[in-house]
C-alpha cells in the first residue's frame, strides 16, 4: 500500500475494492519479517554483538507468533530491541474512523459493540476509513507505579451516571493495552508490576479479553505483548506469578558484549560524538580500550553488586567525559587536535558515581570513589599488559631507562612532555596505531599510557603531591 494519503482508500467500499485483507498483528509482523529476511534487508540496525545469539531467538519467536520476554541486565539493549519490532508492521493500517470507539477497529472485523453496530447500520460507501501510522502502534510502560486502570482499564463513573450498565463495555475507560489493539505493547521491568495487574495481563494473554472489577467484557484483543526483566528479580520466587510466566511464548536472553572490541564498537557508535569541528579530537585506540576495560573490570569486581549489572551507559558516560576533558585542554591551551590522556581519566568520578551499585558485603567499607580508582588501575594494567605481550616491555620502556622524572596532568601542555622525550622509539608508532613522533599531543598521550602502565607493573614509582602526579624511573 502506498504511503501517500491521497491514494489510500477513505471508505470501507474503497478499501474492499483495493484488495486489502485483514490480518492479526502477529500475522502482519510474520509476513513482513519473512519478506525482509528473504530479501536480506537490515533487520536490527545498530544492534552489535547479537548476530549469533540473541537475534536468531527473536527471529524464531516472530515466526512462531510468540509474545516475548527480554531477560537481561540493564544496558543490554532490551528496550531498543523491543522498539525495533515496529519496523515489521505495515507502514499504515486502516481502521474505522467513527465516533465513540476507543480502539483502532479492523474495518472488516470490529470487536466493539459500537463498531459492529455502525457497520450494520451504514452502507460500506458511507463507512469512513482512516490510517494508523506504524510509529503510533507501539506503546510501552515502566512497571513501578503502574495501576490496573493504566494498562487495562477502569469503570468510568461519568458513564454510569449517564445510565450505562456497569457490565456494558460502553461503561469502560480503556487502558493502554486495549488501546493498542492491532499494535504492540511493551511492559518494562515486569517483576516490579503489582500482582493484581499481573493477573489482568495473564487473562489477556490467556483469553485475549478484558475483565474489569469482575465484569468479563469479551473482546477479541489483537496485540503483541512484550516484557523486559532483570534475571535477578524475574527468577526470584513470588515476583512474577507462575501463570503469567507460563503464558509468555519465548524468553529472549540478552547479554553484555562478549569481546572488548565489540564493546568499543558499541560505545563509539552510541556516543554520537562529532570528533571533527573547530576542536577536533583524535582518540588513540588504547584510550578507548581502557574506557571499555573499566566497564569489564566493573562487571567482574567483587566490590560491585553484579545482580544489578553494569550498563553500557557506564562506558558511554566515561567515554564522553574523557573526550570532553581532552577538548577542554585543547580549547584552553590552543592545542589541536585534542588527544585524550590517562590524566583525563581523573574526571571519570562525575560520570561514574551513581552508575555503580556497591556490594555492601564485598566492598569492605570502600567508598565509591575508591572503587572507581581500583577499576581504572585494573583497566590500565590489563590493556598495557597486552601491549607488552605484543611489542615487548623492553622496546616500550626503552626511553625511560636512563632515569627520567616526568610530571603529568590533564591541563599540562603537550610540549612539556616533548621536552623530556626528544626521541620516540620506532616501536611506539607501531604499537599505538597513532604517530607519536609527529604530534606532540599524541606523544603526550602515549607517554602517559606508558608511564601509567609501567607503574601498574611495579616498574617505576609514582608520587602525588598537591594534586600533581610525578613518575620516576
């Protein structure tokens, strides 16, 4: 069906003549998904690292016509995946454009009394049709604070005073799910949902009808229902009623990036930072590696509550803060390009604090700032050891053999490093994938990385006085 409104049918008679046919929302999704899969169209743009794990399970669930639960820790793209299923809907969907109907009725198969009566009383050439865009056919809700009336419905007192029977559907004020008839509804953080609302959802999943205050209002609701949950709460006894669990067709288990390189790709993709412009930025790959490794260290740390997870947003916030610190130095000192250094990581407290939940048993009274310090130190050591293994400690550390004392800092001009480092070992350019010989700012970043790495391996000493850091060999 073309997207131009002037060519779309505007009456039921025109719609019938056009050859349009009724389908359930799951049939519609399955047919569009099958066509896109067969033609090798992009199915989940921007999703990285799930090609062999999560995506095949979603595909099978769509073909099976299942309602789905996305089960994973925070920051694993659960909401993003649910929202992307909208692309498998038709671009526009026809519905009865008649008054006093709260749902988008299928023109050929209305479910409300008002809709059915209107078709009986009017000729098809006088039944108006409107079109529902796919973007409006998706709604989601966060569980905490959600009431039964919000997503299912409630008796409308004003209609009762008008003489409508409480057991009649005209007495109802519909919630989000009935209003998403022929669309997609997503409920985030399912275990936090009130048990009464869970019972209502179970009834919709089981019978596809609406029951409010004991009055069964029979509707043949047509909706794809999606859920998200954290494993630590979903698997806890009593958080989700067994009957509701049993009616969910497929559980899609998400995960964090398996490899650090994938995490970096996601981080750089989602950061959406323009590295060009008036104050361009060059990010040495080892600095991106350290930022992502900080997150990996956090996901293994005994000081952090692993049940809550460490979101990919932790990497994003730290990456943006590191680049912002480098850019500030570039602006103040007039250096170009801006090149992030180890000393820029000193500003990660503001972007990290509040994103980590400490394990009160494992932290041993460590403050959140101390935990962040330990994560940064562990990340530098891990990344530097890889460079040592690939290129040799001797070559990397060669320049410091004679005994050099160097002060470092996030606002120290790059030329200050160049004065102490007249010659750059050829191995450095090869190892760090940036040209330390030709650019003072790049050289300063490499110097700080080597110094911090050597310190992490107990090869040199470090002293901190009055906020300044000095390394000695």
